[in-house]
């Protein structure tokens, strides 16, 4: 039996383009001219794989570009250099604009019943330092990282052992590897395409110097001291980290590579001379030579962007900055596009069913209370007052852009109906009120809900101000507490938060083949059930098992999805989970399909006018291939 992924993999092998033969001087980036003249770098024909990935820019409705330029962007902290890994979106397999999986770094892949995955690499593909990228890089990561108990004491990523055991790994030849499970693992390819992808290969030729198996103890101790690592495994992890590319010496397969060691106030990423993509004219991508990331306070990123200090900006700005940024268009050579946010809800409230307060925990576990809280909110007022009516009033669920969308999921318990909300709260045993009209809990305390938020967007405060009025009308007092994100998450996981405000589902545009884990208690950072999530994440060694039947059913359905052998079966499971999740109001979504400003230099070409914007699966700008963006002028003096 050949499933949809197998077909896509086979299709990829049948439509492979011919080798790029036109590697003349015109196709060489001028950026490399000095290296080429000095003989420090081979010419393009020897830098590219035999079969590079050909990106037909014109077929994407864009214009084939020209080399050159430096693009400035602003980030809020040193950790945010990870945006380059997300934006660059170089993956073994990746999503295209239609959210279909395609081979990217791989030349091809095949999948048999989501149990046996065979990957073929591109002949002649090289790491950014010019060293060959081969199956031996997969073998190194498998044998010397994943199977090394000192480096991987937990037994490997959960995505590699969804049924408890790791797969079988085979190196078939220098360019072919295979991973085999006895049961289906439908999440394997999607996790390789994710914003923070599962790592299954690394530059062995570079990393062996930091591994106890390959390095003598004296030299290894010296490297540990030099890099301030107490253990050799800490050293290896630090030097191998690819998602947050802080090590400038680490060879990569991304379109741009970091050249700046931290700490720094500015990070410069330069074009990878061995990047595997070319346009239809044989010009190597990326078109842009350098990406310059400047660190600034998150609070002033929008102001700096409006002042023309960024050539490409998506992070650090929000819809409430739109008017200001549009005015800035009149003064500075920038352009502001509006993309549709792909989350399940721009803002969502998460009642903590694992609250440490036993009385509140019982109250919030009553579905009548959660439904009442949702019905009491006037979403139309929120939409008009905060989002100028441009969003969609909805539960926290998938968007119409998803093939899994159904109107009943979006409309579940969102009608503004204070009378029904009052009736539900009365039926839940919360009919008694004090002299101020505030309902009383079973132990006599006032029904005062403190909603906690990291306060990273002024929109949050605006929304909560409106919800405060809405809930007051049904006898509930709302208070707000703001804390830093790390403290906020820590308090949530510790059960010390009664209710939190955060974004809705990360992936609001899933297909049946994408993992529905967000709908079930699966991680300890899910605000509505962190202890249940920890129980799943730790394989039942920490946290507590879900004791609300509907939540336990979601976990059971997730297990069934993981074992399903077809997209049809997975779609059926998705629908059952979406129905339970929205009907039970495990999170209270307010508005989705909101708009996200994307600001870019007026000189920058090929930035989509409209698109979906989200972390997963679109990787913010990633699936729209920023390596195909280009500047009309070469800003060498930037």
C-alpha cells in the first residue's frame, strides 16, 4: 500500500530537474569575487549539488532576482537569532505554500505505510564549509549522539519513539539512509519540516572534535575550558546547536550562516556559498548577500521599524502598530503588508484545570462554568474595539484555510448570551452573590479570577479590559497580573495561575497528516492542563493522569492518530478531537484570522502581498522562501 506521502516522495523523484549546467561568471554572486580570485573557493558548478533544488520563481508569481544587498532586521534578544533558522527554512523535507510536504535538502524520500522512510541525499551537496554532506552525517548523529547515553540520557526524542522504541537505522549507501518502525509514525516527516525540526544529522567532520569517542582527553579538556563547559557532553551540545545558531564555526545547510560569536549587539549572517537551491536561471539562492540582526528592546522594535531602521520586520510588531506603520510609509521607503495570522485565536483564555487551589480547580473543571465564561464575552465588541472589525469571532480552533475546518467548531459556545451564561453558572452551584453582585465560590470566597499574562502586547490589556466588563455583568470579578514570560510559564506549570491569556493554537491551518497534539494534554507548557501534559511528556513518570473524561479521551484519540495508517483515518480522528476540544471549551478563543503587519523595504522584491503568518507550520516567513527576496539596489553601505 502506498499512501499520500509515498506518492509525494515518488513524484519528487520523477520530476527531478536536469543538472544545472550554466554556471558561468554571470551566475556567480559578486559577494564571492575576492574568494574566487584568490582560489579560496571553487566556482559555482563545483559548489552546487549535481541536482540542486530548482525553485521556479516566476511560477510562484514572482520575479527572478539579482544578487546583492544587506537586509537589516531587529530582534528583541540574542536568543532571537533563531529567527534565521526559521525564516531560512532549509529542511530535509519542508512545506510549500500549499502546505504539502516536498523534498528540500533531500533529493527524494519515500514512505511505506508511515513505517519505513527512505531518504536519498543530493549527490555533491556540501556543508557551508565545503565538506561533503553524506549519509555518514546521519550515521554519526544516530550512533554517536542519539545512542550515546551520556549525550542523550532520555533515550532520544519522543518523535523518534512514539511507541516506546527507537526505529532501526540503516545506511544503505553514501547517499541513502532508512528509518524503520514496526508501527506507523505519521509524525516523522512533519516534525522534520517543523519550525524547530527534529535533528537527525550533523556535520560529523566538525563535531567529532568535541566527542569523547573521537578526541583525546587532554585536547577535549582544553576545548571544554575554552568554551566554558563543565562536561564534554555540554560542550558537544553547545557546539552542535543548530536551531539557535550561536556557534559561527558550525557548518550549516541554511541559506545564510552566522559569522558573529555571542555576546554581541549585532549578528551578521552571510550567504552560504554551498546552498543547494537555484532559481530557474541557474542563479544560486539566496539572492540577498547578508542579513544583519540588531538587538533592541522589544518595546521599541515597532518604533525603530517605523523610523526606517529595518528592511524586513515581522517579529516585534503587532496589529496595534499598523496605523503608525502606515503613516511611516509616507516618510520612509518602507511598505506595510497585512498577512492573516494562522493561529487558532489571536488571544485565548486558558482556565487552569490543574490549579493548586482545590476549590477553583473543581469549579473550572465543570464544563458549565467554562461555557458560561465563553458565552459572557461579547466578541463582536472585542473585534470592533481592538481589531477594527477585521478579525473573525471564533472559538480557539482551525481556520477556514484548513481542510479540517467546520463552522460548528468555530461557533461553539461563542454567541454573546449573558442570560444563558447566568443560567449555567447558577446550575453549577454558583448562584449565591454578595452585596456587590459578585458570585460566591462553594467555600464562600468571592468569584474573583486573576488572569495572568506576560504583557508582551498592548492588545492583551485592551482585550482584558473589555472582558472584565463582560464578566462583571454575570457576577464574576476579573483582575489582571502581568509577569515576565519565563516567570509566567513557571507559575502556570506550578499550578499557581488560575487563568492565563496567551495565543490560541499554534497551528490553525492543519491537514490530517499534521499532529493534533495541541488538542490534548501533551506538554507541561499547555496553560490549561500543565500537570496532565507533564504526565504525557514524561511517559507517566511525572505529573498526574487526566481525570476529566473528555481530556483523557483526547489523549486516547491522539494515540489512535499516531497508529493510524491512512490520511482518511487521521482526518476522522482530527474531527473527533476538534469537536471535543471546542464543545468542552478547554480554552476560550475570542478572535482569529487577525492581521499581522509585515514591513519591508520598498526596494525589496518578491515579498507576498498577502499570506498566512504563523509559527507552525508556515515558519513565519519561511514557507514563502525569503531566499527568493531581493533588493532592487545593492545597499553595500548598510
